[in-house]
C-alpha cells in the first residue's frame, strides 16, 4: 500500500517518560480526516529484549488498486487487510475513520473505482521486533554496509512502519537522513545489506546488482541430509536448481516453482550434515542408519538471480526446506512431502486456502522449531493413514490427536476409503474442522486484553522463533570490495551448528 503522511506536532516524549517505559498516548479526536502519524522523536522503547513502538494515530492513504475496482469498500478492507476483523472495518466506515477522497462514506455497499483515494485513520499498534542493534560493518561517504537483524523488515510495510530498518536508521541519525536500501532481504532473513546515503550511490550499487557483477552468498539450515551434488568429492558437489518462480498469492506472500514463472537459478553446496542425536550416539550399540529426511544440513547458497523468496522456494522444491520456515516448511499447508518436486500448480488453490484459513497468527505455531521434528512427522504420517474406524473413534472424542495435520489428504497407500464407506468424506471433513479449531486455539496470539483507546484486541509478544529463520546473507563481493558477516546465534531457537 502506498503510504503518505503529513507532519504532526512534535511531542517531547523523552521529557515526560522514564527510560524503558512507553511514551504517553497522543490525544486526538475520534475521527481525523487530516493525515497524521509522523511523531518525532520516534516513540521507541526497549523491553524484554524487544524494540517496541508506543501506539500512535496514523493515516494510510492509497489509490484504488486495479484488483479493488468494482468491489465494495468493506470487502476490500476485510479481505486485503486481515490484521483486524470485518466488524472493525464496518464500524470504521460507519464512523468516518475510513474515507474515499477525503469524504466519509457511511454506505457499506459503496463501490471503489479507478482514481479513488482511500484513507484509513487508526490507532496503530506495531508488532515488536528484536532489540538487537543494526550493526554497521563499513561506512564511507557513499554507502553504509549493515548486518540486518532477523525479524526486522527493511521498508515500512503492512503492520510495520517505525519498526523497520529504514526508520530505525533514520531515528538513530537524524530526521533528515534518508537511507536508501540497495539489496532486499526478507523480514525473517538476517545478514549483509547495502544502504545508499544518496540517490547517486544507491543507483550505482543497484546497477551492479542488476548487472550480476556481485557475488551473493547465503547460508541456510535445512531439513534432512542435503544431496551431495556433482563433484569429485561428494561434500564439495554442487546442486543446481533452475526452476522458474511464480508469485501465487502476493497478499499471503506465497511463491512457488512454476514453469510459467520468472527465470531463477540457485547453486547449493552442503557444508555439513548433522544426523539426529540418537543416530549419532556412541553407546557401544550398533548405530541405526538415519533416514535422509532426518537431522539437518548446513547449506551454502549462491543465488544467480534475485526472485522473491528464491532460496526458500528452491530449497522447498528440492525437498529440503529451511528448518523453521513458517511458510515453506509447513506440513499443515503443503502436506507430508512439503511440496517436494511439485511444479504442477494442481494444488495451488488448496494451498492458498489453507494458508489463508490459518492466518498470520497461526503460522508460527504450526511449524516445529525444536528437536522433535521426527515425532511430528510420525504423527502426520499416522494421521494420513487413518481408517474409517480410526476417524469415527476420533470424532467421538473431544479433541483431535495432538499435532495431527492435514488429515484430509490422500493416504500414502493410495487406498480410496470413501468407496468402501460413503460417510468417510464427511468424517474427514469433521476431523479437519476439529484440527483447524484445535490449532487455531493452540496458535492463538491474543492476550485477551484490549487497547483502552481504540478497543483493538492486543497480541502477545512474538517468540524467538517468530523473529527469524535459518537463512543468513553471509557475504556480498565484487572486484572492488567484499563484505562478510558471521552466522548469528539466536536465543531460544537453537544454534546453527
């Protein structure tokens, strides 16, 4: 969404607050038709290892997008901006907090058209991000090279504005500083980033990246034993993935390997493989050969193109997604095979529906981040193989088996149980509904409290595993320079090695 703001009277937050405590709220009328939302100093405070932003009033302004044309204002907001429920948007339209061309629009059936400017004034609650500093690796008169912490978006987007790399760097320097990110990193990815100090240097660096004269290196921790690849020494072999990448759902941030997508190429090399602890034990007993899908590998990644989620999508296609990737390593979304070698598009609609149904608050709760992935996999497989009698027994209980996922998928043995019992499909549906409800409650992130100013339900703090994934931009280099950073150690997630 394109955002514009106007200057708002500056409040001296620092003069009226104690260190580590949130600044006082800004008092505004219930409805504001004048764009607001640019407090200075930025209302940051640090607490429990997180950088927080005190809630503030803010106005979003955007032109009507092509896909919105001909739809009602309520439908656009309820479907496109899912962090609040339909009832909230209905009330916001009726009270004039959502306007078209600066005018209140109390008609819920009002249709938006090309050229309309849609505004939404709200009491904004930004999610907290890690309090880890944005470390400067190198700085000269043209560019700043930083080590971006995981979990911090680069640009203001969605629910994030001040908790972004651009705004944090501006707040740390001065209000007139305009950082210009050159390379893009996903919010969940950490590592090397180039920030131009002025348009000329930013454009020069961007041209280098587009001209493919810069070597980009990433490191990832992935599921299972990554293949040896081609080479004289198996450990030094290279695996090449040339699958084109297509955006399946921009709203959900879902991309897949598809023949109709944009050309993409990534080189991978396994650096190390770590089998499960029981397989690696040396207690004198004969060691059991681990399954190729067990344990994890550290993989060196060289993207030769720059598509969105390229490394994450290619690793998923190869059958070795990033261990704690909330989207591409999600069995509830992709089933037990996690989309391995799937480039058909046959199940895209189902995948989008599952991802959409889960919502943002559930994604992190549906991925295993600990040392129990094998147990989860076994439970998934057991659920897939349930018979009619199993489902009936399950339906008679009060809740599904813990962590049973995607029970409606075809069983691995290929047997069509619905042919033997017409009630099977209904039982599967009933079980899936129980699973959805169970996981929805298990993954709920609401605290039960509401904001005293805007009555918005408040979220709990994100866990460490929700602040990043095991994907790190290790180095960028060309003939002129090389910038490299070490692998981070994240509390609560486990070590990379």
